C-alpha cells in the first residue's frame, strides 16, 4: 500500500490505498504517541478501519489534528488573551469540593474558615499579579483609600462581574474598614449542617482580599462576617479589614 501526503499550512491531505495504515501514518506524520491521541479521534479512526471507508481527501482529519491533537501547555498560553468569565456551575462544583476537602482535615468551624482563608490568600496574590500584568497602564496604589477603592470596585468586577455594594470606615477604630456584598457568590450554593451552622464560606474571599492587600504592601487581617439585613431573609456578607499599625502611620 502507498500513502502520499501533502501539507498546506495547518491542513494535511491524505491519499491512501489501504485504510489499515491510516492510524500508523497519522502517528508518523504528527510525531505523537498513542497516549496523546484524543479519545474521540481514536474512535473515529477505529470506525474508519472497521467499516473500511475510503478517504481520498481527508482534509477534515487535518482539521481535527490541528484543533484537537496539538495540545498547548497552560504555562505557554498568553496571559493577555484569556477568557474573563467561567461557568458558574463549574466554579460552584470546584468550590464545594474545596470546602469538603478542607472540612475533612479540621475539627472546628474556626479552623475550617482559617483554612479557606489561607487558600484565598494564595489566590489573591496571583489575582493581583495577573491583573497588573494584563493592565500594564494601571498605576500602583500608594494611598489607603486608593487601594480600598481598587479592591471594592476593580477587584470585585474581575472576580464577580460587579463592584461590591458598600465600602465603609469603622466609627470606632481608625484602622478598620468594611466591604459588604449583599449577594456573596461563594455562599449562594452552600448548605451547612447543623453542627456547622455558623460557618461562613466567604472566609475564602476574605483571604483573597488579604492576599491582594499584602501583595500591594498594605498588610492587614481580613475576616468575613454575616450581617442580618432588615426585611430580608438572606444575610449580607461583610469583609472586616484591620490594617497593621505601620500602614496607618504611613498613610498619615
């Protein structure tokens, strides 16, 4: 049997006289191993072989190879051309798995919230780094109110598609500020058992805020609290931000 190939750009055309050699010739041409083949592509080739189809022009195969078989490592993907939205159901599933995974490794609610916050800190550091990389024209905030406004508006829009509902300063402590969200996304699909009734999964978001503030050189302790709203069944979530003393002194 004779197999001849012609290559034009990202497309390949095959002329075959024996369907039994299709898989072998494709592997040789693409220089790929059997384990890297897409499962659906293997099934397609299998049916081609079993039913003895004749393909004298397999441009469609070349298209599949170009789009499915050429895998790009995640570290090689351009940071400036990523999708800005993800599936809500996918996020809810992954976050619930994170909560359940953390729950099996702690014995108290406070420990679980602290564990979620620790994960959030790592995420927040990367969110800040990625945003600064993509928005090269943005300036570095050096004032306390500037970084709070950045978190309240820009960061919330990046993470949740909207800005937070309120930004307030404590009337009792000069180093405390509060960012509130009336419909906190991470609490929307979480149902807690009776023994964990006081759990607030928004501790993860509090950790994200803490990581962003630390990365911007505004170290603070951020905690999440549920606050009842008069006339509403759903409580709003408030992130209490308590800055380190040196931050307050530097801002004076």
